[in-house]
């Protein structure tokens, strides 16, 4: 699983950080960071709720 943040689009609303059910996203130096990338359950909440579409999840082909 790869989660990419477009920091130019990010408005620092912290929705991704607050809504992640597994606490994968952390907040460091005023930007979101991935704390535990291998534990993401691909719920897409962070991507769906980002108001500026600054988050993109990439699902590896091996996952399918």
C-alpha cells in the first residue's frame, strides 16, 4: 500500500489524521505523514474525505 500526499494541495485541515480508524496517519511538522504504512486496511476514508483531493492511495497489483 502506498499513500501519497500532495503537499501543495494540502490545506492542513487534519481530516485525514482525525478520521483514520487505524491511526496510520500522524501529524508532524504541520503536515500529514504515514506512521504505519503496512497496516493500512485500504478503507479509503482519508482519500474520500480530503477536501482538496491531496491524498492518493495506490493498491499493489499483488493485493488483487
